[in-house]
């Protein structure tokens, strides 16, 4: 009789361990999903700079095409559509900026080095502190 009681206790412990670990896994899965879905806020607008100087600031809520003209020539074409910004055309030789994905989250950037164009998503609030000082 003693052996059956011990084996029954072991089975119950194993069952309880499996239930506990499954619960922990599910809680971690839910936390990861919440973190992933809320990890960055959508930006309100994009700022375009050319050679370090401000070229323009545009809302992500308004669909439009923005030709970026440098020295009288359209160097890049910025397309803002459905809350994202994307460079779809460029006159530079490597066209790396065209192959970057569309951006929509705060602090995401698209950079065209040959044309010295930087497109950066700005958040809803601007802070005077950087992320290290916060």
C-alpha cells in the first residue's frame, strides 16, 4: 500500500508542476504580447532634413507625396500614406533609402547618405530631455 500512495503523490506533484508551468508560460506570453503591441507609439509627423537643415515637417495623418528638391533636381520622393512614410524614388546610385521599409513609429528614420536626406518620425510630444537623461 505504501508504494501506491507514494506513486500517487508523485503523479499529483507532476500534474501540479505541469499546471503551474503552463500558467507561468501563459502569463509570460500575455505580457510579451502586451509589450510587443505597445512598444512604441505611432508618430504624429515626419521631419525631413537635407544636409542638416530643416526641409519640412509633414503630418502622417495626411496622405501626400513630397518631392525633395536639391539644387533644382528632385533627389528623393517621400510618400506619406496610411500613417507611414516611405521614400519610393531616389536619384542616388545605390538607392538604399528606397529599399528601407516604411516608417511610422517615433524615432524611426530613413537616411539617404548620397543626398544627405534624413526622414525621422516625431512623436506626439517633444521632450527637451534625451532618453539617457529621462
